[in-house]
């Protein structure tokens, strides 16, 4: 069992939220961005979200998408529409929309 799997659901949710929120804030401070971190940062966020229980993902999906869209807009503004990191976030959004969970 890896470290992530050993964490409680509450801890996983906290880690995902803090990682995503700090990325958004980091991108707002444009001049301080070290682009070399972005690919793995985005991959970690995507992996963490995908490993949450289905009910929890469904509950936070709207907010998660909203923040991903903000991150996408910031990346596109900083680096353009064809930048690898911008495209990675766009792909995360498209994938999530395609896997939208049914409403109960």
C-alpha cells in the first residue's frame, strides 16, 4: 500500500484541495513561476482526484472543474493555447466532462 492509499479520505481531500489551490495562487504570481514543476504538479492533481471515492468526486466535481478552468485560463494567458501544460489541463477538463457521473 503506497502512502496515498494509506491516507484517510479526509486527508486525501485536503491534499488535493491544497495542491490545486496553491497551483492557482502560484500561477497568479506570474513572474515567479518555475515551469519545470507544472507537468508533475498537474499529474499529481489529476491522479489524486481520480483516486477519490466516486461519491466524493461527484460531490466536488463542479468546484474542481471551476478551478481547473481558472488554471487553464492562467496557463493559456501565460504560455499560449498550444503550450504542453495548457493542453494538459484542457485534457483533464475534457476527460472529466466525458466521464461525468450520473446524478442520483
